[in-house]
């Protein structure tokens, strides 16, 4: 026998899914209705003179009515009780002349049935309301705890930066002067001693440059830098970033891709500082993929999300090895690095620059699939000219 194709299985699965949802929603109502009909059938197929049987059957109505109230609340119970009463009423009146006492008891049971439906349904509705209130309270507490945790982390980070600022302010001048003297002396020695010492002196200059860079990053991280925003052409900015990174990317077999709107777009940012952010994030991505020696792609994407409080979004996505989950919470800490030659200040400086702009930086990463850094920045007070047309590649 031939098995149905995938095209044939699609409608079948859709029908099965709809059927399952229908049974889940209407199943209890069908079951309660069948219960009421069954009890009614017992009454009408039993002789009126068999009073004891009728006295038992009438209490069976409570089962489907209470079940409907438990599943559907007040209105479910009331509607079930009304349906049972309407079906039971002709039987009551047919036997009234012969068995008035039992008929009166039937009426009292009918009234009790409606009362039980109201009480049970109301209780169930209140329980559901209490559950919803508890769920909303739990969500509110979870948001509050997350906010407190975030504020606690920001406070601890501010304390660390304050201590770091005090240290940086005191050491920057004391370190830079000796470093400048060492660099100048190495340049003089290189000119006097000739090529035989050039390699060693070049190492000295490289290391002094590295110390100078470390001190500069440390001062920027600790003291911050008030951004100087201006209308910045994002296409030109990303073209500069790509041009700066192209030699490094080509060396490691990494492709650079930039997604921008078709029309020229601009944003109210400090171009030098945002360029520094994008270069640092992309360099980290390239270096991570270089360690894998498999190449890859770094994609810059810009978009405008008008409904968000921070509408300008800059993303740097790579196809590298990703960041292990246990390290993700530490990557913005000063001096934390997994590279042998890193200072551990790059991402901390990135976060400081973004915060100086009133924005925030987020990271998503899947080990083995890549990492995405998302920088969210506020728009200008005036209408933002950032275009929302479809992106293209440059």
C-alpha cells in the first residue's frame, strides 16, 4: 500500500489539530450534555408509579451540572442547570395529579440544582480570578527581582568604575611619562645602533605602545567621555569601519557585510565613539573566527524601531564559535579576557561608550553558531530621518 505523500499528510494533520482543539474546548460541554440527556431519558422511560426510582434519578442531575460549573464557571453551571430543569419540567407536571408530593420534591430539587450551580460556578470563577491574580503577581515579582538584580549589577559596576577611576587618575600620569621616555630612548638607540638591534628595539616600541593603549582605555573606561553628537551619515560611517577592518578580515578569510537602507540615512550620534564601538565588536568577532581558522562572515545591520524607547539599532553578527554561556555574564567586566594578548577592556569600553550615549548593549550567542551584539541608542528630539526602507549590501 502506498504511503500518503507529505502534501497529502499536511491537510490530514491540520484536520487532526483542529479536531483536537475542538475536543479540548467543547469536550466537557458535550459530556455534561450527554449526562443531562441520560438522566432525562431514565425519567421518561421509567413508569411514573416507580416513585423510588424517580427519587434517585433526579439527584443524578447534580453530577453533570456540577461538572459543567467546575469546567466553565458560573455561566456553564447555570446554563446546564437551566437545561436540566427545562427537560425535567414536563415530567414533573405530567405526574403532578397522581403524585403531588413527589412532584413538589422534584420542584425543590430543581431549585436546589440551580442554587448549587450558582454557588459552584461563582466559587470556580473566584478561584480562577485568584489564580490569574497570583500569576500576575508572580510575573510582577519576577520583573521586580530582575530589575533589582540589574540595578544591583549596575551599582556594583559603578562602584568598581569609581575605584578604577581613582586608580587610573593617579597612575595615568606616572605611567605615561616613563613609557614616553622608554619609547623615545628606543627610537634613539635604533637610529644609533643600526639594524642589528632593530628587532629588539621594535619589540620595545610595540610593548610601550601597548602600555600606552592600555592606559588610554583605562582612563576612558573609568572617567567616561561626554559624547559630541551630530548628524552622522551611517552609510559613510560603516564604510569607514569596513575599510579599517578589511585588511585584518582578509588576512583571516572573513567576509564583511553591511546592511543599510537603500536611501541615505543619518543618526544623532558621536561618529568617532560609535565607530570605535563597531570596530571593537567586529575585531573581537574576527579574532574569534581566526582562532577557529575556518573563516566566516561579520555582518553589520542598522534599523530603526520607532515603537521602542531606544529606536536606533546597530547589530554586529558573526558566524564564529559563539560565547559559552558560563562566560556570557562576565564579558563586559573590566580586565576579563580569554585571549592571551587581550587587555580585557575592549567590551567594557564599548559598554561605557554606549551608556554615555544613553543606550545599552546586549549580546545573544549560540555556541557553534555565532554571536550577535545589539547596540540600542536613543533617537534625537527632532523627527529622526533614519530610513526604514529595505536594506542592501555595500
